């Protein structure tokens, strides 16, 4: 007589029986799988969320900002850009805005009683009234330099400079000591992602810097905003445009490239952390295999009774293999939920949009099933090979 085949519900029921009778052991074994899967999903999810955050930020601030700064001459001396560099850059086809800042060789202090040299690394820069447009800057509070403050003792602070100087408001009583005279703080900027050097800067009007602080008018950085479709063309022409006589002495950069490089670095780190997650998952698989082997040894009498009642070796193998797969699936499902929760919490704390790729969930569950099958294969075969008489006589 041909033995009856077990249906899928029957396989699931007999496989779950071993887990239900030993819930604590099952939970501890599944925890190893859950930790490994959660680590892998969280690593992929956090990396994807980071990239999504960078992409959203680039979409908001744009990738069409270029900077041109003086490099070095052939003799190794510091080069100098022509005074007309900004105007020449603005004439390039595809440029929508251009401005500049220049370094002012004075220190800035919160009080005239501060020791010389304690400047917190802050620098003073001369600025033009049209600077905010090209760099994408915005005011946190106060006002920007205008035709009046451009020539007078007034400054606008970068976001980090305001924090380091302890400036939390703007009025006529908030002053800074620059070049042996007082300057009034008229505004504070929001952080500028593509021009972080301005975050730690104290910005003075170009004319005021020349007349009050001895600024020589030398351009430090030219900021050029371009048409998004013409960035490459403008980048090719920018050095020759701002310094026609010595284009090799001009350093042209695209600040958004630094953010893209950060995303590439994140991918490399993701690969390393995925390897660590895989190790944790492998350890979890070993734990499942150990649990199943112990389960077979403890349930030899049950195996013998089932064989005596007509169960085939294939059915015994299926029973223990199903138990292993269910155990791994339990751990995998828990790990997927835990990994998604960790990703969401971390992304929320950093202000990123949470993103866990669908392939990460699919791959995590597939690896879990594979681990469960491999871990349960040997114990299942061992259980199926137990002779009924030997199994029934087991203590």
C-alpha cells in the first residue's frame, strides 16, 4: 500500500509542533537569525536613507554651483585673480549669477578685552551685496548687507560663527571687535551646505573692508551659479574666463561633488557592514542547526513511534526540515521588522527620508530560508535514518 502524502498544512502543523512545545528554546534560536537579518536590513536601509537624504538635499540646493579660486603661479607664489573676475565669469553663456568674497587679514573678537589669537578659527571675508543668490544662502534673522551697510561698520555672521561668538539676536547692542574698532551685527545666515566656508565667516561689506580694515580688494573665491544643463560647459570655460592670461593658476571646483563622494564612501562602508551582518546571520544559522540536532536526540522516541505507525523516512525528513524552516522564518520575519524599525528611527533622527529597498527585504527573507534549509538538512536526514526499534528503545 502506497503511503499517503502529507499536504502543505500537515507539514506546517507537524513542523510547528516542535516549536510550540519548546517555545523558549525556539525563541532563543530564532533570535540569532533575527539579529543577523536585522543587521543586514538596517545597514542597507540606513545607507539607502543616507543616499536619499543626499539626493533630496542636492535637489533642494542644486548641483549647479561652481567656484573659482586663485591657485599658485609657476614660481610657487600665491596667484591673484583679476579685479574683473566676477564680471567676466558672469558673461559666460549659461551663467545665471556670479559673486565673490575676499579674505580680510584681521581677527574678530566678541570683546576688545579678549586675548589676541583666541578667534575660534573664525575668518573675516569681504562680501558683495549679490552673494546670497549664487551660493543659495538665506538669512536666519536680521538683514543682509545693503548699499548703506556695505560701506559702514556692519557685519553678517555665518551660522557657525554666530554660535561660536554667542550671538543669538540682532540689534545695535550686539557688536564685534574687528581691526581695532566695533562693528554692529546686522544679520545671521542659515547654514550654507555648498559653501561651508561661509558658515564660519564674518562677512563685511566690500567697500567697508577696503576703507575700514585695510582690505586690498583681492578676490578669494568666485561663486558661479549656472544653468543646470550647462554646468559642464561652464566649468570648462570658467578658468579661462576669470583669468584669461593665466587660466592654469585658477582652481575650479564643484562643491556638490563632495556630497556625491560622501555617498560613494557610504557604499564602501555598507559593504563592510553587510559582511559583519552576514557573519551574525551565519552564527544564527549554526544556532538553529544546534537546536535541531538536540531536538532530534530528545525526540527519538517520537520518531520511532511515528515510524512504527507507518510514517516514511521522507515524511520524517520533511517534519524536521519544516521545523527548521519555520524556526528560521520566525527569526527572519522578526529581523525584517526590527531592521526596518532601526532604519526608520535612525533616518528620523538625521532628518533623512526612511528608505529600505524592497530587494533588501526579499534578499533577507530568502537568505533566512536558505539558512534554515541548510541548518535543518543534516538533523532531518539523521532523524529519518533512525531505525524504529532503536528509536523506540531510546530513554
